[in-house]
């Protein structure tokens, strides 16, 4: 029998909706299994606090983090020396679509490789990492990856998925 993985979280919110939609606080706390939690809210367009992250941010963060971790794993197995990875990911949601959802998540990693790295496997490794990303495999959102690869600050390759 396959092993079942569980990701428990505790979420708490306090306030009152008695004053109506515009008045109740959106801030809440979510704590992943005995870890320190973080303050959150809803998207400011839906009455939330713009200074706090919202669930949509978390989904994009999860997709970005998962691609990073998957890429590092496949790169390590392929003996590709990744020495830096930065992503400016973005999720988009079009109001009025039914049902509303993050329709697209764009990942834009800039991957820094060690000098003398082989470049012939970057497309394949990026694709494999995407295929093995648990979060990407769990989403309905269209996920795109526009990766740039650098060595010593110079772009040596681009990969689009």
C-alpha cells in the first residue's frame, strides 16, 4: 500500500461578521504543524489588508518553492552545480471569470550555475523538475516557466515551458 503524506495546518480567525461584509477583519493566522504561523488577510480588492499576504500569494509561493526544490533535486542528480536561484513568480486571476481562480501562474527563475557547467540538459532538467513538482501537479492553473540561466553574471541559456 502506498504511503500517505499529510500536511496538517491549524487556522484561526477571531472577529465578527455581524457588521456585514465590509466590516469584518480578514486577518487570520495559519500555522503549519507546530511551526511559527504568519498573519494573513484576503486580497485588498475583497476587503483585505494590503500589508498582509493572502491565500493567493501562498499558492504562488508554493508553486515557486516547489519548482525550486524540484529543480535543485534533478540538478543535483544530474551533477549540475546550481549556485543561485531567484524567482519573480506571479499569479493572475481575472475577476468575473466563473468560477474565480488563479488562471495562470508564471514562474521566472534566474538560475546561476557554477563556471564550466554543462548546458545541454537545461531544457530537459527544467521540464523534469516541473513534471515532478507536487504543487504543479495539484493545480488547475496554467503554469508557465520562463527560466534564465547565468554563469558569472552572463546569460548562457533560456528555457520556456
